[in-house]
C-alpha cells in the first residue's frame, strides 16, 4: 500500500500546525490564496476559534469564500482583502499560529507574488502577536524571480531571533531539486 506521506513544505507545515493549534484558538493564514490552508486551519480551531486570512487578490478571496462556505467553516474565518503587512491593523488578540505560503498562486498568474519587504513586515507583526508555544510556518518558494532573495531574507530574519525566546529551523527535501519549496519554522518559547 502506498502511504500518503507528509508531502512537501506545506504538508510538513501542517504537521506542526496540527500539533500546536487547539480548538478555540485564534490563528492567521497570511497568504489565503484559494483557501486550502485557511480551511485546514479553520478545522483545527473549531467552531469557537477564529482564523484571519489575508490576500490581495479578489479572485482568490472569492474562491476561498466558496470553499469555506461549502465546508461549513465560513463563520469562523475573517477574510481580509489586504496585504499581510497590515496584520496588526486587523488582528488585535494573541494568536497560536501564523502560516505563510509564499510565492504566487498556482494557476493564478505570476503577476501577484509575495515580496521580501512586505513579507518581513508581516513576519515582525506576526511574531509580536504570537503566544508562547505558538508557531510561525513559512513555506518558501525559490523557483520564480525574486523567490531566492525572499527566502534569504526570511532565513536571515529567523536566524536573528533570540535563541532564549525562539527555536527556528529550516527544513528542505534532500531528494528534490534545489528549487523545491522548503519550510522555515519559528517556535516562540516565551
Ligand atoms: C502560494 S499562494 C498561497 C496559497 C494558499 N495558501 C492556498 O492554500 O491556496 C501565495 C498567495 O499570496 C498572496 N499574496 C501576495 N502578496 C501578498 C500580500 N502582501 N499579502 C497577502 N497575500 C499576498 C497571493 O495573492 C497568493 O494568493
């Protein structure tokens, strides 16, 4: 029998999110896209929890709305049509997890892509909102123009976090191409 497996960087991020998020939590999907990760998070937080999901593309948000409504989870999600660099304007309470899935929306054209400056601004705001024990997952894509530079900046940011307050990792697949997506994980200790 063929095992389902962990998958790539996003699958691995789900493993850590599943371990960390409990029903009733507040969490953020910083790159909602068509809503697959948002739905995953909405199921983890349950009917008493809340997901704030950010994206800058109307089409993606419309698709996410349909997906969440069909799954019966729309009521626990705040879909924010704004860049994640504005997280602090929209989310006031502490959150258990923040998920980033960087790059462009597959099938949605490469015109709208995450960028280092806004990604870094969002990461800093996400860290400030994160509860002790909470995690930030960042799936990084380097196969498009600007992706490698964005990855480098994300790693530099994570590497600069105090080891007394954070654990940070980079996890890449050894039997995939150099440009395969990889995961940066940040765990806040206190
Ligand atoms: C790889 S896709 C995300 C896929 C999504 N998690 C899913 O499950 O379908 C990256 C997304 O980031 C969005 N994006 C680009 N810049 C952004 C920004 N500044 N703030 C929030 N989202 C942004 C794009 O519109 C795109 O939908």
